[in-house]
C-alpha cells in the first residue's frame, strides 16, 4: 500500500488545526506532518496533544520562529523522504483546501501518471469563493504573468494544494530553492517543469478561510511576482540534480 503524508505548515492556527486534522483522518488514509513555526497561540501544543490520540498517523516538526513557508515545506519534504513516503501532499490548515480533494490529487499521480498534481483554482474557469475582487484579480492575472515569463502551461502557478511523487522531490535540489515565501510555490512548479516531468491540474473550489488570520498580503504577493524575473534569469544556468 502506498504511504502518503500531508504536510501542513502552521503559524497561529489554533482555531483550525484540530478540525483539519480530524477531518482529514476521517475521510482518507494518510499521515499528517505539521510544521509549526513556534506559534504563540498554542498550535504546536494542541498537535502534540492530538499525537497521543493518533500516535502512528500524526507527527510534528517544531521550529523556533517564522522562518518562511518555503523552508517549512522543505523541512517537511526532507522528513517525508527520510521516512520513505511514496506521495507527499501540501495543504493549508484553514480549510481553504478541502481534504476531500486529497484522493483526487493522489489518483492524478497514482492512476494518471502525474509526477506533480496541482489542486487548481483556474484550470476550469475561476473557482474561488469569498475573496475580495482585488485579491482575486491579483492572483488570476499574476498567474498569467508567471506563465508568460516562465513559459509554463500551468494555469494556477501560485497554488499551494499539491501532491508530489516522492521520486519527483528526490530530483529537486532544495539547496537551490531561493524563495521562502509564496514565490516558493512558483519555483517548485518551475523546477518540475524544467525536469520535463508530467504535471496535471485537478480542478478544485478554493474557499477563503473562515477562522484565523490570512498570512497573505499584497507585499508578499508582489515579492513572489517580482522574483519570477530572477527565477527566469537563473534558469539559463539551471542544471539537473544528480540523483544517487
């Protein structure tokens, strides 16, 4: 049986973390790894309490402060690969990503041959609920801009709901990943694209969080979009990682 793990990065998600863990475990056969950046609201403490209830399915990496989304996921990827998981998911804690879609992402990899499956807001029209129009336009047209600059066909370039085959992650040199914020999501997709691996976008409905505070801001998004220029420049010197 395939070993699957969902990585959930957290910072101050006490209002969501227990519910997302219980919901995920109730509908699909996965493990969960929470990477918590020293949440002062007790998110990490709550996860450790739940680990007593789910000792074989729930794990945590605790870090000392806000070190960035990208570094949280890379820490999680390394942990998952060291522990021999076959499929590795990214998912937010706030229910903007529906745990019921995890199996659809897995099937895109396991049955349809994707090396990376993306839960996409934009591959079948625009499927985003409860976002203000300004944020929606920024995200949608930002993805168009990224596609143009990087030459990728991916419709949702900033999506953070994904499933990787472990073999895909093993081919990516994490030391070369420069972005630590939301630009990380673009850079990882671009690495898979450069490796000429198969990417499938799975349509999802993205629902803005109801509880807790969003970590997204115009400044963070702007940094990611401007970083695409540097990413394109570095791609001219890109070399495939040597896999042992």
